[in-house]
C-alpha cells in the first residue's frame, strides 16, 4: 500500500478520528480511489483510506488496513444493527450515512425494496462494483442517483442491479404511506432525516390549523392531517411537489379538498395565520464565506414565518455551515420576544455523526411556543 506522510498538524486530528485529510495536510499523491497508508514524519502508521480528488485528499477508513470488500461488509453489518432504532411500521430510512458509518462519502438509502446509492466522493467510483456486491443481497433493486458536481456532474441515475425501479415508490414511515420519487425527487427521494420530527408534528398538530412552508411533497402536512389538524395549508414553489403532496393525502385516505395546497413562493407567502406554522427551507448557505449571509437569511425568514403563527412555530435548517448556536441566534433575532424554546432535535439515529467529525452535524429543528 502506498504511503503518504501527514503533516505534523494533521497527525493529531486524524488520530482523534477525523475522517478527512485536506490537500495541504498530506505530502504525496495517488490515483483517485487507491487505498493509501497515512504515516507520520517518523514513518509510523496512523490510519488508512482512499485517495480522493478536490479539497479532501484522503477519505480515512480506519486505523488498520482492510480490503475494500471487508470494510464494506463489516461497516454495513454494523450499520444494520440500528434498524431497531428506526421505529415500527417504517421501511424507508438511511442504511449507510457516510462518515457516520465509517464509509466517508458513501450514502445508501432504503425505500422498501429499492436501495438508492449516492456517492459524495470520487474515491468510491473505482469500487462501485464492490459496493454493488455488498448491497445486492439487501435489496431487490439498486439504483444510483447522480447530481454531485465533484463526483459525476450530471443529473439522473442508473439501475445498478435488479429490475428498473418505478420513479414513485410507495413507502411507510411510522404507518404513513408516502410517495418517494427515487429517480427525480430531492436528495434520494425523501427527506428521511426529518422522519422523527414529522412524528412529533403529528402529535403537536391535533386540533390546530397548520401552515407548512416549503412543503415539498407534504410530509409534515400529511403528518399534521393524520394527527388531527383541523386544516393544513401546504406551500411550495414546485407545482409537481404540490401534486405529490395531494397524492400522499389520497394514499392515506385523506381528502385533499379539505385542505389547502398552493404552488407559490414560500418566502413571500402571506395567505393567513395558523395556530401551528412549520418552516423547513432548503439550505440558505453556500460556500465558505456564506455564514453572515445565511444568518441574515434565516433571521428574515423566521421573522416572516413566525408572524404567521398564533400559537406554535416549528422551524428547521439543513445548513451544515451554520452551527447550532449561530442558527439559534438567527432564529432568536428573527422571532424577537414573546416566544419560548419548547423542543429541539438534530439528526435521527439512522443519520449518525462521527464523534471526531463535528462538520457532520447539520440538521437543526426546534419548536417554539408563543408566550405573548
């Protein structure tokens, strides 16, 4: 195995479990995807991983070298053990969460019998066959989604093994039936990381009027309606997403005509107030210099959305570049006085975060209650 020397400042970071080695943290290079041994300046082994392209030079896979087949097999078996933490009557969840499962850059989501693979690291491209071999026994169909610029720089996807999947796969989440667009939907089909927060909304919405901003295909809206909300209004700029939201209502025996669905800009929507308002926008931070702009964007959005809420306000962020503290500060500045934090949540159990990789924490969700 080719040896690459870590800089003195990087050795400690890698030894403490960080799964990335940046380009300026290592001397030497290798073909993309080649396993490499990382050593200190005394040629002592520190870790091993796959050489990558872009700002991350090496995806660290552990201390003691293994074959790619062995590391995939052992890490996927370990990841499957948390299935019991996902909850009952659920067949859509994340099987492999990249760095959180010791397989940095590799994401695998389950939608019933369909597995959706997404590579966030070009280092895995030469090992796609080994990935398929490791996953094949677990799924009827394996489908790869593209859309990661540094890896594939294209849209769409390909069937890796098994019959061609339907674009719309019907899955269950805590008993809710939902349509997952595995070929064309956001991420790999659904925002699986909000599963437990949707279950919470189902409890909080009982007897209330609800507005769901940035509704996508209506996951939060469906949860609210099934939880006994008097009326739910779903707002999203994409007409196709709104149509899927209506279909999700039908799949669960709910009449879309009893609720509201609006294909319009949620940032500017002012169609009325509700007792519970849900605000789950797309990422508002892009690039390393976006921190200040993101804080302002979240502050302004939370000001607008919270003014629509008469009782409860559920707000969220998927922006990794904005820390919990900075996001809470933006929310606090936006809603101003008259509110109290009632609940907070981060990533669910099927989205584990490597303890040595704080950058892996991204999801922020909170419920606020009006006090004045």
